[in-house]
C-alpha cells in the first residue's frame, strides 16, 4: 500500500485533536476502588480459606 492509497481512508484520520485515554491513565472513583478492594478480599478469602477449612 502506497502513501497515496493510505490517504484516501477516512476511517482513521491522522492528526486528530481528540485527547486519547486508556484505562491505566484514567482516574478511578472512590466507589470503583472500594468495589475492587472488596472483590480482591473475597478472592483472597476463597483462595486461602477453602484450603485451610479442608485441612481442619
């Protein structure tokens, strides 16, 4: 594909002025952080709690 062929495409214009945002760079709300922490704690409890309960 030559440069001339590429310039004719309108589906991804070059030089866009819109700001790009990706997940790791986006700010998280306190609610999202709390939900994530609860999910992590439940996962840790299951991961370590079930094997310990089986051993007892």
